[in-house]
C-alpha cells in the first residue's frame, strides 16, 4: 500500500483510516483437479494451482488483489492479442478492464508449502 497512487485506489482516507470492507484476493493461473464433494454436492477444486493461489492470497493486505507472474503474463498477453485484433481505435474490453490498474512487482518470494520461490 506504500506505492504511489495505491492509497487513492484502495480508499484510504486523509487520516490514514480505511473506508469500507477490505477483502484480500490471490490469483494464480494453472491446471487444477476437481471432484464432486459427496457432502455438499458441489465441485471441489484442489491441487498445486489452488494451493499456490491460496498462498499468493495470504501475501495480500486488505483491499489488494495479488497475482502470480503466471496470471499477470496471461492477462497482459490476452490484452496485447485482443488489442492487435481490434481494427478500430476503440479500446478492447480487456484494455478497458485494466484501465487504472496499478501493477507492482514484489519480486521472488518463498511461500509456505511451495518448493520454488514465486514471482508475484
């Protein structure tokens, strides 16, 4: 939350207090496994990608969305490809979605239960 512009987006008031509900979100892109939970009758997702997503989420502060480098690469690749396909001067839906997004790299970090350091 120390990066320039992040405080405004996060809703920090002039006195440094938070306004509203603060949710932490962690994103990772990768293959996962799924199975029907016999108790809830809902799909249960598990595996390395789900575990990594949870660990990335644990690094976020309230009001932050933290994503792994894999997710960032996928989002920005999609943005660039979509922009190339857009024949007019209009912004693509992905470009519009990313307007005002502040991306800050935290670098390589070791996360609990993950063998290799993760870039996020």
